[in-house]
């Protein structure tokens, strides 16, 4: 894997850590904390999806599986990989890089990807707003159920624009305020569909809403247009 600048990494228990200038691993504060990583899948299925999103996790995977069914042999980056649930919809002949700020979740992800026969999958502790990889590399970038945790998403969009090839696509699912049930609180910063479209189009992406319905979730694709400088 090529990085955007000379960096050193160290691999610990199936996960790559970036080293800072003092040769110490860069650390972040995960949403649930690593001690709860073993509960992540159960929390998503039994609590977050039905109670927060008013949605079905099984339908969520069906939507994404249909979208990815004919995608093979691509360089794919997943932002906020979590416990590796992308194995439920990705073909295992793709070249996969997953980033997250939780080592515990990424170790679960590495185990799932191995069990599902992925021969080329790597996992890095990294921040979505400071992606460590080189320019113009990825064919597809995925972010499921995490965009609302990035706060101001423009720095992320700029990083996304940098690491994907012209014509490449960003595929995302995210809760939006106009779809959530009254009285339900969803963590993070919720952007409306209109605002998401505005932000991506501002940075030379075409924005396409996917017509799937699943509770409070919006599914969309943003394709990076060729920009003449």
C-alpha cells in the first residue's frame, strides 16, 4: 500500500497502526470504546437499527449486496469499517482497505474477512479526515452509518476527493433528520439530503440518491467528476 507521505506502520494482531514522529502509535477515542467491541454487532442489530433508525439491518445488507453484486477486482476503501460487516455485501475478489479508529473492531473485521475468503484485505487505525493513503488510488470508497460522526464533513470530502480516481464513486448510507422518527435522538451531526447534495456538488461530485427506503437512512452515490485545471 502506498501512503501520501513517508510514514511508518507497525502491525499488531492483524491491524496496522501508524506511527507518529516519536515512533509512537497514533491513538483515537472510539465511539463505544474497545472494551465493548465484542457487543458491537448485537447493539447494531438489536438496538441501533430498530430503535434509532427505525430500519432493518437485513434490508440494509440486501440493498448494499444488490449494489455491489457485479463489482469485482476493484481497489476499495471503507471508511469506519467497524466490525467488518462489509463481508455481507462485497465480493471477496476485491482489494480491500479498511480504516477505523477502533483496534478492537478492526480485529473483528480482519477475522470476518479471512473467514469469508478475502485474500487481499488490510486494516489500518486512521482518521477519516486524514486518510494516510496516496492520491488517485481507489475505485470505490464506502462509508456506512458513520458520516454523521465526522462533524464538519468538508475536510472528509476533500480527503475523499484526493484518494479516489476521477470517475470513481463514493457509496454511503447515513441517517438524515427529515427521515428520523420524532423524539428519537441519533448521535452525531445529521445533514439533510439537500445539504449533502450541496456539499458534494460543491467539490465536483455528482450526487445520486438511491431510491431504497429503510427507515431514517439515506442511501446515495457521489461520483467524482473529471475536473480540468
